C-alpha cells in the first residue's frame, strides 16, 4: 500500500487512473461526509472472481483526529485466488442488510452507523459481465461477508459496465493478482498433483485387496444375519409368550449366540493384522467381556440360565449389532447411508449402559452360586492351605466390567464426534 501511495504522488492521479484502467480496476478516495460505505475493489481482471473490501466512512470528528479506523485503516479483503467468486466485507454493524443481484446489478442497503450517524447506507455495482443472481451473505460480529459468483471464469476488461470509473472504488495492491500470478498458481497446483500421483505410484498395490474386501463383507453379513435371527426370534417370542419368554431365553437362543460370539473373535485378529482400522483395546474389552459372561457365567451355571436377566443381555447385544455390522458391510464397498450412520453412532448411547448394567446384574446374581458350589475356585497346596474363591475374582471383575464400558464409551464418543460432528470448512 505504501508503494501505491508513492506511485500516486509521483505519477499523479490521471496517469495512475489510466494505468489501473488497463489493469481493469478503478480507484477513488472517499470523502468523510459521504453516505456511501468506503470499500476497495481488487483483481476485477482476475480469471474467475472479484474481491471487494467494504468499510464504513468515518464521522467528521474522527476524520479530523486521524484515528486508524474506517477508511483510514488498511483494506483487509480476501485473497484474490478463489475461482469464480467475489468477496465483500463490511465493517459496519448492519441490521438486516438487504443484498440483491438483479439485472447483473449488485444492490446493498442497510441501517448502520457512519459519517451521517445512524442512517441508511446503500450502493450498487453494475458488473461488466454476467454474475450469478444469488449472493452468499454471512454476518459476524466484526463484519459482513458477501460472495458473488461469476457465471464464466475469465479475465474481465474492467469491473463495471460503465467505462467511467465509479466514485467509490479503490485498488488494494497488497492483494493484487493478475494473469501471470494466476498462471503461476495453476502451474503450482499441476506440479503438486503430478507429485502426488508419483508418490501414489511408488506405493505397491495390494494383490489381495479384493480378497480382503470380500472376506470383510462376508464376515459382516454373516454376523448381521446371526444377530438378526436372535433379535427377531426373541421379539416374536416376547409378543407371543410375554414375560414367560424371559425364563427360557438361554435354551432357545444360546446356540446362535455361541456361534456369533465365537466368530467375533475374528475381529481381534482383523485388528491385529491391519485388515480394519479399529483400535485393538476397545475391541478386546468388548469381545472378551461378552464371552466371559456368555461362556463362563451363563454357560457353566444352570441356575443362571433360567434368570430373566439373560433375556435383557441377549436383547441389548443383538440390537447394537443390527446397526454396527450393516454399517461396516456397506463401508467395505464405499457406500454411506446417512440414517444408518446416525443409528450406528447414536444407538449405543442408551444401549451400552443398559447392556453393561445387565451384565453387572448377571455377575452379582452369580456370585452366591459360585461361593456355594466352589466352582472354578483354586485351592493352593500345603503348607499355605489357601483357597482362592472364584466369587472373589468375580467381584474384581465387576470393576473391570465398568472400566471396559468406559473404554468403549470413550472410543465410541470420539467416533461419533468424528462422523457426526460439525465439519470444519476451509477458508479460501
């Protein structure tokens, strides 16, 4: 900007104006009493966009003091590098700005505080070539941003349709961009693209890629069908038998649950060899926790197999997997169904605590039975003559159970934030 001022003093207003017209830009200083907002226009001759910075005029008192606000402050427009767009910023505090584009004319009107105090300020720009009639406006506490899209990405001879420059436009040399700059930028992007392709070509292709994908699809499909059978069977029995179905759930469903939970051990292997990106710790915590309850507690105690808690454990497990396995199966073939994604990363919020609570109730109910029968208790040889009761280990396991629930909760929360959280948009 200092260079521009030096040019203005050395060359004079008229020669500089002609120079800027050749560049496709108009230049003007705004007067302190003008009702028009001050704004700078740059790169009107750019390939695909126009960039505008708009600022309010100073009040006459502030103008005399020369404070660095309003028109005296350096123009801070966006970079002239986003293809096919025009960006406009307004630093006044506008209430409900009216911004329209009709007949290729941008019209701005808003209530704001400027040189005439609290008043209505407005301006209009008739563009040289067609632009899209729908400007994008975003209001923040500091400024007002307006984006206007060119219909065709090309270099304009000048900004406005009228040959005579408007009386409120000025260039921002700090953000000037001409054809040579754009060509250099395009060349850099092409070189970056070529380098990326070279790097990708150096990475050896996996000859078993399709085989691995086919295996993962079949695994998730089989698990989905297995848990679907469990869920449908239990639901139908619940509607037909009512609460009586609680007491024989294990004898009806156990074989299929044994199959599904044994097959689930493959998920640990998949994570270990890198077939899937799932972290190992939450996977191990979930699978070993379920298999411990299923095989050790329920499978070894006939007294526990007729407890109503078995129904709730199996039901919560099956509902969770109805969303998880279809999601993974579709992900293998690059398909994302948003309702399924939402269910996958939302249904666990009530189901995981309920499932963990049902497992804890099952452990608590089994402790007296293990204490009475002495099953799985470990008796140490003399001279110690000490017996480690399995019921005592179950009490310790209760702590590990809630720790495992916390690990899975933390892991699933991070995944939910990643998949369903707000996306960060890159500013161009």
